[in-house]
């Protein structure tokens, strides 16, 4: 039996889940496009150059997009950590954290956090580079502001 408080919390959040998911996806494609236009190595299933773009579109639910999680390869761990710090502390873009789901944006460098127990050779086989950031976009703040924050931070840290 589910805990009554958990059941209540789920019941309170289910009605606006579609709104939240559409917004996550809207922000996912917008940020992915911004980074792609800057000629950065971004991975997002909604970008036509993603190797599983067609599959993602077939499996996706029309009207809800393809989610709000993407990756950005900063080249090395130092640049990734510098970008995370700038996004969190100077731009208030999101928080450095390893979770995937929250109403605010969460950013992590997977190779040195959630996947740090995986050996370097296995990380390389997986395509997990030391500078790879995972960005789980939230839906706080307006999109234009968030895009401007990302733009400033990336241009400063990655010299784009």
C-alpha cells in the first residue's frame, strides 16, 4: 500500500504534468538549438543529427516533445566545472546536482559524479567524455532569460 502522503502528493501533481512536460521539451529543443548554432557538441534526441532522431520521434508523444535532458561536451572536466559554476553562481540558471527531475534546472558532470565509479576505459567506450555535462532543464523563469544566461556563460567559459 502506498503511503498516504505520497499518494496525496502524486494526486496534486498529476493534473499539471502535461503542462510541465511540454515546457521541459520546449526548453530542451530551444537550448539544444542555441548550443548547436554555437557549433558546440550537444546531444539531444530532438535534433535532426541525433543518431536516433527518427526513433525518438516515432516513440514520442505528439505535442509533448522529446524532453528536457541534453548533454554538452565542454572538452574537459575543468571547463565543464567552470561552466557549471558560472551557470549556478553567476547566472542563476540552475543548480549543480545529480538528479534528473526537478522543477528547476539541474546540471552535472557525469564522469566525475554519477558515473565516477565506472573506469575511464569503460567511460570512453560509452562515449562519456570527462567534460560532458548533463543538463536536465527545469521550467522556472522565462525561456528568453534562460537562453541569454546560457549564451553568456558558454561564450565566457568556452570562448565561443
